């Protein structure tokens, strides 16, 4: 079965601290992986994506993620969190086989940042 | 920068009334998704279009929800009649034709059914 698991429902970090948000997936084909961020009342914005190649991908706002095929993981990291990073973060996996371009979503991780 | 446009941003309606949402995807994007997102949860796919054709509507409550994309460009999602449990954010996203593409989201429509 295709699925995405984000084990941490809610995380609180202090401003300036490092951050890692976990994402594990189950997908039968070659996965295309995405991290999106959502501020309250807004749509989703793409942070970064992995299709192939270098397993460490850089995204916007200083975020990066590492694809580990052996662990079926695509964890999101940031070395120093800013107060403006407080938001909901979603991991998604999908493919591009013909018309099967459905995205499978995790339930999200809510990030709070303490000053 | 091209954006996915959605309207209205907010909608309050009484239960049993009809409500409609509109989405204009990024020009040239063949794939269009409608998602429902309940507060505190992830997006739930309601319907996926490839051009004007429905690719996946397995999670669409077809007794009350309908979606169309007649010319393969903009799309309308309708609920009739609305129920209290339909209160949610309705998100539209579009995706380009290429293999290595991501979905772009609109700002969403926040629906409150009273």
C-alpha cells in the first residue's frame, strides 16, 4: 500500500536551534518526494523536491532534505530555525506513470518556534 | 509569477444550500487537483483531472459533490446540498505536463457551513 508517515504530530523548538522533521514512505514505484509548508489559512508552498540524482536536496528558506532509499525516508532539516518557520509541514510522495500522478500525503507536522 | 487562482477565499453557507468553488490553474498545466483539508489534517484528494477528463474521483462524495473542467482549463467544484461536516479548506492545485514537475497550490477556499 502507498503511504506517507510523519511520526511527529507537533514539534516545538527554540529559535536558532536545529530542526529535523521525519518522513517515511511506502511506494511501489520510483518515488518522487516533496516537502510543502502551509501557514495558517493559506495554501501549500513547495519547499523542495526529489526526483533523482543527488540524495541531498536544497530548498527554499534554508531547508534541505535527504533521501535515504534503504530507510524509505525523506527527512527535512534546517540548521537554524527562525520564528517565521512556525507552520505546518507536509511530506508527499507521487509518481509520473502515465495518468497516475496522484500525490500521497502525510498528516503533517506542526512546528512551533519559541523565542 | 504564475499562480493558481481560487475564488472565493471565504464562504459561509447554510446547510442544505448549494455552494460552488472556482479554480484557474497555471496556464498550460494539464493536471488539476481538488483537495479537501480539514483543520489539523493533511490534504485529501477529492478529484484529479487530466485535461478535461477525470482521472481519479474515488474519494469524491458523488451524492452531493460534483466537479467539472469542461474545456480543460478552469474548474468548478460544487456541493449540493452542503452539510455541516463539509466545513473545511478546499484547495486547488495544478501540475505541468513534464515528468519532473511539482504541484502548485492556490490559496484555498475556507468553507463554513452553519
